[in-house]
C-alpha cells in the first residue's frame, strides 16, 4: 500500500508537468464554463444550473484525453521503463494513474460549482449526492477509457488522431455541447449508443431536476458507466506496454471495439423502451417555459386598467 501511494504521488507530480493535461483538464473546462454560463445561459441562475451538468461532463470526459496522452508521452520518453525495473505491475501503474487523475480532476469540478454559486448566484444544485456519485464514476470510467487508448497507440501522433476521432462524437452527439433537443431525431437515437450521453444526461437530471440516486435513469447511467470502467480497465491491463519498442499488433486494436458492447445493447434497449431523449427534450423546453408562458403585466386579470 505504501508503494502504491508513492507511485500515485509520483504520477500526480509528473502529470502536473504535462502541458496537455493542464490544457484539457484545467484551461478548457473553465473556458467551456464561462462560455455556457455567460453566453448560452445569459448569466441567469436557472440557465446556469441547466448547463452545469454538460459543463461538468466535459470536465470529466477531458480526463481521457489528458491521461492517454500523458502515458504515451511517458512511454516514449522512457519514463515507464524506469518504473518497470521497480516492483510495480501494469495494474499498479494503471490504477495509480486513475487515482492520480481522480485527485487532480476534483478541484476543477468543485471550483466550477463554486463559480456557479458565487458568480452566477445559483442556489439550487439539485441532488448533489447523485451528481457527486455520477462524477466519481464518470472520472473512473473515462480515465479507464484513456488507458485503453494509451495501451493500443504506438506514438503520440497516433494517440492525438484517435483521441480527436473519439472526442468529437462524444461531445457533439451526447448533448454536452448542444442540448439533445437541438439535435435531429436520428442523432438523438445515435447518441444513446455513446457513454458520454449517459453521463451528460445523468448529471443534467441530477442537478437541474434534482433526481435522486435511485432514479431509474440515474441508475442506468451509473450501471452502464461502472460496467464500462471494469471492461476498459481489464482490457488496458492486458494490452499495456512499458517499452516504446514493443508495438501493438493491428488485430489487438480491434479489441477496443469490445468496450462498446455494453452501450451497443443499452442503446438498442433505450431506443426501444427508454425515455432519456424525451426527458432531455422536456427539460430543455421547461427551461424556456417560464419566459414564454408569463403574461405581460397589463394582460393579467388583477392589473389596473
């Protein structure tokens, strides 16, 4: 346990020196926060609360990019080779990476919540227990996904290309950047096959609609992300490499597709019987409903004529 703590502490120190991690885990999340809160929500507390779930989801999801790039860089620079000569297993290294990422990701999340409270005067954060559990599971699951990417890519250039191909669908089709209500019906159906959708919509429901942890859709989001985290961590441990000279065969990369299996079945089930998309549309409509439904003062029955 002492060796694991020392390894985790060292991973935190190395990660803090990584500029790519700082960009995707610190600079980009706060940029999205002020963009959503100041422009999309127009600074209104209820609007900020609605967009806080997607913003926090982007912060959590960004960890997979920073973590995968950091591990590949460590392998190319020979840093992982130095760890390999110590009594450290691949599982130890990967688990310490997840713990280090977990420790480093919570401060940006908490600061964004504090900004929403004290800058934009949000007083109702819904069910914080549900939100914190979703954020915790989301951090672990997307960090594990980053470990898979780091395990199957051979160079930093290849890592960046794969990350870009994965990142764009995750943020644009899940409701993280544009509410699902804005997207065509076909895209809404496709989004139900993405893990990011269940994190985004789960956090939106927990914060904006105060859904408890026993809510059906919250449980679906948690269950799917837990299964995904276990599957991705196991796969990354099987494919992990210490030496940059050791290359992953192309056939092994096809195993990454296995990480999509839980969401393949879940997406089919949700499209047939679920209501996540309908609830997302309803929540967005309720956000604009007060402004549309409130009659002008001179039209009210009790107003002076």
